[in-house]
C-alpha cells in the first residue's frame, strides 16, 4: 500500500502561526461599517453597531472622565477627536470581563489616544450615551469620517484627577484598589457617618425621596407611585419605612445603626412592604397586584426594572458599611435565598446583574448627595462608582 506523503514541516509551522494569529487579534463584526461616535450618541436604541473612535479616558461618573490614574479595567470613553474634553461628545463603553486583559485602561494605559473599533449594543452606560456588552474590539487603521455637524456648545469637561470632587477627597484612600483591599478601604471611609434615630428617619425620607416633579410628595420604591409626604403611617395605603436589607437578616431591628441607615431605608406602600416582608431578592414569581412590575414567591422578591440597580447598590453598601467591627453585625451577601435571621442577603449573582442592567439615574444620585450633605455625611460608593461592584464581587 502506498503511503500519502507527510506535509512539509515548514508548511505545518506556517499554518499553525496563521491560526494563532487569527485567534489572538480581535476584529470588529464581519462586514460591519463603523459609525462615528457622534452617530452612536444619536442612536441609543439598543441596536448593535460598530463604533470607531479614539480612546480619550475612563468614565467614572456621568459627567466625569479621567485621563490618568485609571481605577479599573471596566470602562473606556471614545470620541471622534483624540483631544476631546467634552463628555457630551463621548461614548462610554463597558469593558466586560472577556476583554479587560487587553482593552482595560488600568492594565493597558497605552490605549489612550488610540483609534479603535468596538462592536455591541448602543445602550446608556453610567446614565450616559454608551455601548454595553461589547462583542468585539479591534484597532482601527483609518480615521473616522464624521457625517454630523460639529457643535461648539460648552459641556462638562474631563478632569485629570480620578472621579471629580468627591473622588479627590472622599475616596482618595480607595482609588486604584480592587477586591478585599477595596472593600476594606471603602469601609474605612463610609463607616464614620452621623447616625439617625428611627423617628428621624421619617423626616429624612421626605427629603431624600422627594418627587422631583412635586415637592409635596415622595416616590414609593416598589410601586413608583408619587404620594403625599403627610400620608406616612400604618394604614394599608399609607407609606412606611422599608428596610431594603431586611432587618431580620442579622437581627438588627430598628436600633440606631443598620436599622436606621437611610442609605437602605426607602418609602414604600404599607401593604406592599408587608408582602415583601424579609424575603431575599431573586428573579421570578407571581406578579404583585398592587405593585405592577414586581414579582414574588415564597422566599424571594423581584423589584420593578426601574429600581433593580437601586436595590442592588443599597445591599452592596450595607455589605461594605457593616463589617462587624463597631458593635454591629457583619453583613455579607451570598447566592442564597431563605437566609432567615443570619446576617446574609441574596441572591448575589442576581444583584450583580441588576447593578449592570440599571445604572444609577438622576434620582438615585440626588438621593446619595442629599444623604451626604444633610444627614449621614457618608456616601454610597456604588452609586458614585458602580464599576466598584464588579471590582469587589465580580
């Protein structure tokens, strides 16, 4: 029998190198024609597109992009000009875990000023025009051609110090850290807060959760209903004080400390609050008749989409603020439901998704600022820096 001749060794090597190169070089979506950053800003419909732009920094808040001292690998900002300093002309791009090693700015600061193509859905990120859940990154070889009119309207500008005023001072000991080190640093920052009595919480919530369109009302967390501030009480359609971290999870009750921390206390309809009870948070269940968009079953509660991220960030705050070192329970997140009186709350994997799905909006940011300015003198760091959630738990 005649044997087939073997491939020449050199041909084998060349073929292997070609395959390796194809695997290592990320490319944009096949056949996709890149659009400009300006076009992407105007197309925030959720549809997928390939956007070509210059890396001009890392977004750390809605109106803040840093150009040095990058705190993480989780986001970057693109613009049609490498010298752009107007955040209104930038697209905020989420960098998911699969791309962080090569496209994260903390690991790859040399990306600053490079022209790249990014493919993915055009969705808001940091409550700003953005591209989330990218499917491809690649270096571009030609400059973007703008088809839009350049505006000279002044807008918020980039700061060269990480994260704006509160970052430079309030978060200075946490910047650049990740994991347990970041959690410890944030605890040291936010634990020195002014504490309220449970009675004082009534009046505080009338300010922190005030309806921006009607100063006589508050917005109820689960229903979204605008209701008179004066209807707080115990009747079924009154509003009362909801402990988002259920007070039985750690058995801290309403005592000063975690029981009165308004970062996780919100106005809610009395009967809806009772239906939620002390359930952990998870997906699914039956619709809540009195609160459309919410779902519940025997051991969990799913809030409406508009506050899923709010709920998650309140729980992340509690897990960092209360570490057991100041006479309060050590509160931690886990991936369970039915946590009962143990100092745990779940479900962590779902909360991580909600934080990414529902970034901080204007209402949540205003609330954080009011708590800092007028009441507790501390902040929820995950409203200011939602990317820190993944830096600790992701």
